[in-house]
């Protein structure tokens, strides 16, 4: 439990119809004899005047809600003022709170951090909550809601409990081998269950990064020679002029990105510098960034203009796009999606292709997926240690130690153990008031 009490605007940008100011901590109820003259029943809204702490000036008339210690989002005594959302009103209430003894403004993510430290939410649930706040698409909303509701927590804690239980059987066998109430030769059962658990976690890892792609966006890189039509295609898909389009080669010197919502999924479309030999230092840097984008992309679209010499596609996994198709049909030796951005011919075919690619990453209701690289790294450590534990040539004590290390790696995902170095990074993703 924290010693100080924190407060912040918790409801987003101003002006707004209503602004929620949250106060949480051991001294939160001190607002009642000073700023609010009556105490509402817990978890019931009460319309009250909000007074200045020192001058008793009426600052606003607002709904006031009290959440008791242990029954709030943070797990602490919490008071919420549901004020009018004018900037001056909110500023006046926050200034009065700042003058209260042992009160201070909350830091970014501090309410959520207190919920974690008080055992109400684990790290995966908090990450899901952060993602839910920033979700832009239906796919992101569903994934974040499932995670914030404890889907990953339940899965990983179940695996961790299984590991702890099996390790206990192993240690019982070699610690109490002479005791009558400890069954002998439990090893066979234990190691068969560990083998099955290892396979389960490996299957969980073989997800084609679906959760991370839904959360971070499906990345598409538009790549090709200068004047291949990359910027025109970006503008056509975005339905607005995002990138500059000219007849002069090398107009695009840097990566230009636009976010799209296709099939309820976030798509990040990158227009890149044209690939060619050049002595221009700035253009060379743009080409270097083009290659980096290609490495990061989930899908590469290689554009070839019909009025240019055919350039060999530099990426085996790229999909070929034939641009300016009104001037000349694509050659038959390669499969192209032919488009003309001026007339929109072929754009529907391209969109259907993109939607088919996205369908591979679409979520089912029952999906429980990783959403962050840190989850994947920890689970790879789990699989590595489980593999080591299954080696019969090793001593039983060493094999049991690998089970302990595997359980610790799972515990770091949910925040049960050894996560102090992660907390600042995770909670920095939250804004003030969350």
C-alpha cells in the first residue's frame, strides 16, 4: 500500500461533457470534510458541490462516488469526481487537490501500477488494458478485451501450476525416498506430462505472430524502382493525398506510412524510396530504409510499371503488382496483380488479395494469443528449460532445477516474480490518469 494519495484526470482530453477525476490512496476520503461536505454511500453516485480546499469557493457541482479500500480499481480507497468537462473547471479542481496534505498528481500509469502491486491485476491483464484503451480496430478491441479479462493469465498460470506440481513430485521422490507415503518411481508419469506440456507451449508459440500482428498492425511495404507507382498506390488505398506524386524519379526519399482499417484489422502501409543505383547521399539513406522496411514487412508488394524496363524482383516472398496496366498488359512469365490507380482498375482485385492475407491472421473467439515480444522470449526460455529437463542423462536434481527455471520464466510473463526491471517499461505505455 502506498503512503501517499494520488489524483489525475482519468477520462481523456478536454473539453468534454464529463471529466472524471480519480483520487486514490490512504487519504482519499479526506476530500469529504473539505472539498465535499457530505459522504455518499459506497459505490453510489451522489450529486454534490465541490469546494475549494482552502477558500470554500464552489468549483463545480458534480457526481461523487466512493469506492472502499479493497473494492476499487487500484485496491485502495478511491474517490471519483464526475465534473463538467471544461478545462477551467478541471484545472480548478485539480489545483485544489494539489493543496491537500499528502496529495500529489499521479504519474503515467500509476493507477494501473497500484492495481498490479495490490494484486488485482497481473501484467498480462494490464497490458491488455493498455491495448484496449488504444485499440483502433475491431480485431484489436477483441484481442485486448480477452487479454485484459485474464485469458493469457489463466493459460500461463495453469502451465506454471502444472510445472510446480510436477517438480514437487520429483523432489518428493529424491528427498523422501525412504518414506512409505511417497509413491516410488513417479518419474515416468512426471516426465510424460512435462513432455506433453512442452509440446503444448511449442504449439502456442507457432502462431505466425498472429497476436502481435493484430496488436501492432499488419505491415505492408510498397517496393520497386523509382516511378513504379508506389506513392500513387499509397494514395489510392488511403483515399487521400498522403505522398507526393511527380514524374521526377527519386521523389520519395524517406518512408511514408499510412494506417488503414481493412477487415477490422490495422494495416500499416509503407511507401518507400525507389531502388536504384545513385550517388545522392540522401537517396542512398532512403534506399537503406527501404530494405529495412522490407525485412520488417509481413507482406511485400513489388511494383513494376508497364512503361518501364522490367526489373528483377529482389525479394522471393514479394507479390508482384503491375502498375499503369492501361498502357500494356503484364507479361505472362510471372503472375501479377494488374492495377491502374488513375482509373481504379484492378484495385478491387488487390484489396481482395490483401483481405485474404489478413484472413490468415483473423482471430477466432477462442484464440488465446501472445501480443508482445517479451511473452515470446519468456516462453522460448520455458521450452528450452523443459527440453533440458527431459534429458535422462542429467541428474534428477539438475532436471528439477530446469523445471524451476521454466516456472520462473512463466512467472515473469504474468508478473509473479522478478519483474522490477520490466515495470517502468510496461507502465510507461499508459497515459496520465490510467
